[in-house]
C-alpha cells in the first residue's frame, strides 16, 4: 500500500516565503481535479524590492497581507494570470511551472491544443491550463477548488535568480526540480 500523502494546511504556509518555496517542489497542485507536480516556483517577501508588497498594502496586493495559505492571483501585461501562495504577511510564492499529470485533455483544450511541456511551463500558461483567474484570488488553498498534496518522495532541488524582474535580480529565490523538462526556462 503506498504511503498516505497529507494535504497541505495553512500552517505549512505560515513561514518565510523562501522556506515554503523550497518545500513546494514536488507538491501536487490540483484545481478542480486538474494539475500536476510543482517543478518551479519563486519566493517574494515584503523587504524584496521586486515584490508586489514592497510598498505596502494596495487593493491589488491585499491577498498578500491576508492569512497564510490563501491564493494571490493577479494579471500581468493585461493578459496573463499568475497564481501565488500567500505565506507570512506580505510574502508569497509565485507558481511558475508544473509537470502536467491530471486532466490533460482539459488543459490541452484550454491551451488551444498545446501539449506536453508547453502546457504549464510558465505562470501564465499554468493559469490558463488550470482555469485560474481573478475568481480564485483570496481563496483558501486548503479548500476546493484547490488541492495541495505533499510528495511522498524527495526531489533534487536547485536554486537560482528569478525571472522577468528588474529589481533584486540576483536574489536566488527561484527553486526548481533539477532536471525537469517542464521548467519555464532552464536554470542559468
């Protein structure tokens, strides 16, 4: 009988974002039963000039200052939704990529027929494939439509600089599953 893997609780997220980010690699994320294994995330906290929370609470980033273990969803470039998991106040982990395993046909339909590595290899692609938009902003991660299950196995994790930012570029708060072909881009 395989080991029982526990659902992540709000207490899991009530820690510094880099610690949470590292521990998220290998976790299975499902949204209404669709998703897969997290292979790439980035951490942000309130002292970080690249973080949405750096200048304090606003209507856009309000979820980042709410309870740990909730979703923070926002739109970038007026086009793409991004999913973050709220940690301690003013901090969150951006979900960048996952290995798609559950609900592949629905993910492919949502992504216009894309398949394989192209389904969820970037935060915007991931949100489109999982059907995430503003409706999930502020929702608790321990309740439907979300399901987060800890991994029963260990993963080799690598770190490096975050992607697509102009401030605090060298901060090594990008965490990836080493060797995964599902990353948004290789670790440099």
